[in-house]
């Protein structure tokens, strides 16, 4: 039987005496209530860990090493070995930025330069309602005809069929009308709009972890003390001599060397902000923007599924560079750095079992439990959806136009005026200067019919 909050508290008071008489040194908690005590302490401590978190650095990335190694070298007085490793890790960090930036600029070049020269207009929502056509929006393709499932093709196939038709008309101009009647190239369009949404969601799930790491680095730079604390120490337990400790624990001298997140002088914080944090966030933003753009331009179902995870490998370059090129010394130091907690569990550690039980009843079983219902709201899930909506909106805003019938069709296709390599512009999808005359424009929707 479930007791009310007041009844539970009365029962605890009644049982505060040890069975058999006598006054206990601490309030007595019945054995059947120990599960509630355990839950009370676990909830209190784990919620502090989740809410306040730690000041930490990435343990398997050049970004974490680039932040931690200079502080460890500083703490040790800049010895030659550690100073050399700092220079080395900065070189690998720069290499990582160049490789990731180059890959992102290549994706941008494909989308902004190569696609237009291939005659590929933006996909937008072409064919999104093919199953409901002709009585829905997005039912007219880039050739100006109404979609049918049998006439829906990927861009390479559609462009080839259009090329064959136009070539026949160029060779036999006297039969142009008959060729138009008999040769149907079909239409280029999206195979499944729901699959597009799902794959972009999966892509955002894959890249949002890197955004979390960026926020964690920002929080670490903000919350660690602004002072020259030591990140390395030689720690020998006080309960026995060093030799006894090493013998009992099976330790070596290396186990007595401790690395931890500690204070960072202000000039190092500023340096890390501009040299590490901002470029890291910029690369994430560029990949998310270009990745969503690329998936929005992908028409095939299988291609969408494969590319949704394949694009995220760009953000894994920093981990590959760290694991392949870092020295054993650097790897050991970074993997053994202790985090600095932003919370204090001492009140929970010192409270008695009875106090923990009373707090549990008041917060988890009483009327206050209604406030806990906010935990039902999946904040991180909603953040992923919000990011997906923002990047999709940016794609529609920059590349598509809304017709009166609700169709989203491509803007006029224009060719770039030059092929000058501008990496930053390509990374962030900034359109190059283009010719004034379009090579393709959306046909008049009112004149569309279902013929080829």
C-alpha cells in the first residue's frame, strides 16, 4: 500500500528507535526503505553531475591536446621534451584545420560550381508529392511536365535522357515536333520526402556530438580558475610509505604522477578561444550547413541513407590525426587527465540515511513530484530538431522559391563567372559571382501537362 507523504514521515519517526529499546546514535531506517535511500542519493549526485558537469578536455582529439599540453608544459617549467610536444601538437592541429577545411571547400565546390556547370538545378521539393500528383503541390518537374512514378529519375539519368532528345532534335530539326511527342525524358525529382527528413535527422545526430564537445570546451575555458594552477602533480598516499603503496597497489612510479584540469592564465584562455574554439565551431557550422545542403540535393533513397553518415567523417579527422601522429607520451597524458567537477556532493555525502529518505519522500513522492515531470521533455532531442529545421530553412531560403500553389522550386540556374578557389566562401556556401542570364528557369506551371 502506498502511504501519503505525511504518513510516510510519521512512520519514519515511529521507527527512529532501534528495535528492542534504547536510543540510537542515528535515526533508524527500516531495511525495506534502504532502496529509497539509495535512489535518493543516486538521483541527487547524478543530477548534479548532469546539470553542472565537469571542466574537461577531449581525451582523443587534437583539440583537447592543444589545450592541455601547453598547460602541462607550463606547470612543469617548460622542459624541452614537453615544449617540443606542444609545438608538435600545434602543428597537427593546424594540419587538422587545413584538411577539414579543404574537404569542406571541395564539398562546396561540387555544390556551387560543378553542379551548375553540369546543368543541375537545386532539387528543392521537386517530386516530393509524386504519389499524390497531379492534384498536389510539387507535381511539376524541371522540364515543365507533371510527375508520374514511372517518369521519375535521378539527375544523371534524367540529364542523359534530355541530352539524347535534344541531340535528336539538333540532328533532325525537321522532326522536332515528332521527337517531342515520341521521346519522353521524364523528370528529375526526389524519390521520398520522408526519407530525406529522417536522413537529415540522422546526420544531425551524428554531428551534434561535436557541437557538444565545442560547448564543453567553451564551458571549461569559462569556468576554470583564471590563475596559473598546476596541471601535473606527484601524489603519494599518506596512509603508508611510497614503497608499501606501490607494493600493495601494484603501482609504478607512473601511477603516482597525476594530471588534472586546473586553472588557466587569462592569456592562455584568450589564445585557446581564438586558435582552438572559434575554428572548431566554424568547421562544425560549415559541415552542418554544407551537409544538410548536400542531403537536400540528394534525390535517391539509398544515396540519402548512405550519405547521411558518410558526411560526418569530416569531423572525425581530428581524432584520426591525434591517434595516428601523436606520441605515446602525449596520448598517455591526455587520456589520464582528471576532470574538474563543477559541483559539490559534500552535503549529500554527509547527510544521514534518514535525511536522505525524508528528502526523497518530499521531492519524489510528495506533491513536489509534479516539478519533476519537466524531465519528460527531451531537451536534447528538441535541440536536434531545431538545428535540423534551421539548416533546412537556410537551404530553402537561399536556393528555392515558393510558387503560389505551394511548390518549392529551384531558383534560376546561373553559371559562375570564374573558377577562382576561395576556400572560406566555398566552405560556408557563399555563392560566387554568376552570369546575368540563367541557363535554366522554372517553366510556366500553368502550361504544364502530363506529356513528355
